[in-house]
C-alpha cells in the first residue's frame, strides 16, 4: 500500500475532523507525528502530516477541499 501526502493538520481539532472524514468514507490513512504534535503545539516542524493510500487520494483531496471552503455569512433579514 503506497501512501501519498494529503495535508498537514494545523491543530488537534482539524486533525479530528480529517480523521472522522477519512473513517466515514473508508479512506485508508496514516497520521505522522499525531501524538508528538499535541505535546508541542505550535511547532511547525512537528505538525501532524496526513497520508492516505494512493488509490484513495483523489477522494480524500475532494473531501478536504470541501471541508476548507469558506462559509459565507448571510445578514439576517430585517
């Protein structure tokens, strides 16, 4: 199983969401520095790298891009 880099989680919250998306969509993944990044938050060299199986990369990339779409705030109607 060849693994391919998908993204780097910026914090434990984002990592939890990415893990949940992968599990819910049966995407094989590996989290490099998962526990070390929680011990040293803010250290960019130790942020958790998310790797997915090569065959699941396209689906994982689409899910991740959808996750990072900025939400547009709508003003309430008067």
